[in-house]
């Protein structure tokens, strides 16, 4: 299968044996096709990748501000630029993911959102928001869906069922859940193969874990009936913990980060994502992922996290050149 | 250890323990239990294949992510045969001793243990509960029975030990300790052929006890075949009595007279017969006097 991936300019220049400035000159002269995203230039490259099934994960925690939406945006972009076809699903009526990806929530029709899944059991046609990157947007009206879901038989499995129909069209589906344990959140959680749980590195994040683990066990029981092989041998459906909003300057955060290692017995604990208010604001304002804001550390962090998830959680065959 | 770490460790335990009710078969370990034979497993496996395991197994955590089966090894084996990957369970937090007791009680409350297994199971339960060997338990039970019948002075009946014995039988709700001593303990002394028939389920235990009276192996083998063929207990009893009568030499005839006389009530006889009987008796009395 042919896929397109984006090579950062510096990496491409090094591979071609030329200096970065010569590569920039070539771009200016139109001798090489390149795209500018945020702060950086990328060279698109078509590669042959292996055919593989779709994997679906849900960013899940009922705690607000833990970093679900930022992670969905940044990981989605990173994975897409590495050649994976990624579908992002905004399941939050706040529609932050939608807005942060440059789609005005006010322009979003109801049938473009998960309301179509709830009402017609069909996945809406996603908007393309980048190379390899697609989005099912949200709007504030999605909140009505919560009420409609309560009345719908087997509504909790609606998204899962709709996604099964597009199996194979994407490599990864990442669902951005809402900070709640209501029926929309349940539908999002049951959509796929497991939960990616952002844990705010602090007392608030730790406190939220109890309820997350409890519901992850209940969801596992619910999925046992529809996907017995997928959940066999597991007592919950948590696929990874991702420590977020880590502040290296505080003693408390360091202690908590270390203690979070205990969770490795439940599911892989990913490398932490630091608290970066500056780049974060720049990203949301510029409607770009944080790795395009020019903050080198932030970009490295996302790359590291992506490497980890690809190795420990998603386990794809690599898309190679 | 910091409070955070302790809290997280608690969460890890919580996450590892299964929510309600399902565990993969690999996580389960069978433990020693009273059942000796697993019959009709194919039939159970067939029903498990169709309907799944309906009644949860009782298990207890071993602390390493695995669980010991407290009750339900038959269902476990059937599920394995049926190719299931997991079974419904109820996780109980039990010590090993409590688990053994519960396994015994659970197994005894089922219908399909044969009487011999059941007897051994009850004895095991009692020996577990009292901390005595099986022989000591049997001796205690016999002693209790003798006292109850007035054959021995009351030393044991009413003692804490005896009360615990009665408690166990009450919990089982199957039979009283008296009937256990009278009808079930004799099963332990059964000759090999009868025990085998009992374990196969080919023979009711009442028939086995009846046949036990016949000492001659040949005669017993013949009667055993007949009993397996579906002889009623009444018929069997008559045949056993017949064989036993042949086995025993008949009692001397004067003893026979003595037994008849002991049962004699002259007033119930017709007048002529009564006169005649009384005449002979007087003569006999004078002769012996």
C-alpha cells in the first residue's frame, strides 16, 4: 500500500548528503517539493507500507485539563507525518480538538459529528485536516447526543459498530473523549482497543485514577461479550498511562512521577509530557500541533512519546522507506 | 513508603483483581478435593459448549495473579474440553483452611457424589474441623453413638467436640450424625468388590450394606450381579437372609422351643389348645423342677 510521510527538512538534507541551507535553496528554487507546517519545512515522501488492520484508542479520563485534547492533536499529527493514516474523532461537545485543528465549530453541521453515529449508525464523512490526517469534528450540539444515547438500545456500542464499517481505511483511530463518565464518554471508551489515560502529574491526577480504573474494569466486562479475544486475560481495558503537565521544577511532581511507575503493573507508563504554557498557547492560537511551534523540547517530547506508543501499545509493522 | 506510593499500590491490586466475574482458564489452578472420579465430563463439556458455564466457580486469590479453584473443578475441566478461554468466577478472600472447608461443603452439597465419596468427604470435613485424624473421628463418632444408646457413660455427648460434630452435620443439612454413624460409616469396611460397584454408581449404598453381610465370596458375587440387575431392596434382603440361613447352622431345636415360649401368651389361645399347652407345660415344669 502506498503511503505518504513527511520527512523533516533537516533529516532529509542529512540523508541526501547536503547542507540544510542548500536544501532550503532547492525549496526556494522549486527543485524539491516541500510543505511548510507551522515553524518547519517537510519533504513529503511516498513509501510502500504494509497492509494492516485499524487500531482504535480513546484518550480517557473524567478529570478535566489532564491533556486529552492536546495529546490527541499532537500524537495524531506526529503519527500522520510518519506515514500512518490517522482519523481523529472529537467526542467532546466543547469541540476543542475541532477548533485547535483549524475547523470552526460553528461551521460544523450536525451530520458531520458523532450525532450521525448516534442517530443513523453511520460514520460521518471526515474532514481532512492535514496530510494523512482526518477529523470527525464536534459541535456544541453534540451534547444532545448524550440524551439520545440514553434512549438508544446498545447505544454504548454505536461508535464501535460504526468504526467497524470503515475497518482498514485508517491505520489508527484516536478518539478524544470528554471529561465525564456519562454515556458519550462510555461510547467513546468502548469504541476501540483500549484507553490511553492521561494522568496529570499532581494530586488531582492521582485522585482521578481510582474511578478511571474502576470504570476500565466495568468497560472490560461490557466488551467481553462483543470482543472476547480482545479482552481475554485482562481485567481492564487501559492500554497506557501518560503522565502530563509535569513540572520539573517542583519537588512534588518529581515524587509523583516516580511513584507513577507503580502503575506499570497495570499498563505501560509512557514518558512524561511536561507543562509548557508558552508553546501550548502558541499552538492553540496558531491552530497547529505543539511540535510545530518551534519549541524543540516539546517536539522531542512528542516524538519520544510516539516512539513509546508505537513500540509498547500500537505495535504496527513499521512504515519504512 | 510514601502515601502516594501506597495509594498507587492499592490501585494496582484493585486493577488486577477481576471486576465481577470472569477469569481466563490459565489463571486458575485446581486444588486437591474429595472428588475422585470425573465422570460424564463429555456431556458437561457439550452443555458448556452450547450454553457456557452457568454457575460461577468459587476461587481464591493466590496473590500472584493466579487463583486456586475452591469449588468447580468439574466445570473447569469441562470448560477446558469445550475450548473456552475464560469462565465466570466468584472470588472469595479465604485462608487455605477456610477454602478446604468450603470446598468440602460445596462438594458435599452436590447431588452427584457417590455415597462412598460422600462418606469420605464428610469424614475429611470432620477431621479438618476437629483437627483429628480420620480414625480418631470414626472412634469419636462410635463413642458418641454408644453413649446415646446408653451403652457407655456420658463423657463425650454434649462436650464441645460433640457439639462441633453436630454443627458440621447441621451445616451440611443432609443427615444427622446418628444416621451417618449407622448407615454410612459401615461403608468404609466394605469389601473391595462392593466398594467398586458403589463407586461406579451401579449399586445403592443400602444394597451394598445388605450384601456386606454375606461372607461367602461366591454367593456374594452372584447376589451382587442380581442386585446390579435391579433387584429391589426387599427382594435382595430376602435372598440375603436365605443365603445367610444356609451359611449358619440351624439353631438347636430346644432353643427354638425356648424362643417360642418366650413369645407365648396363653390367654390369646383358643380354650382347647390352651388347656393342652398348659398341661404339657406343667408336666415339663415338674420334670425339670
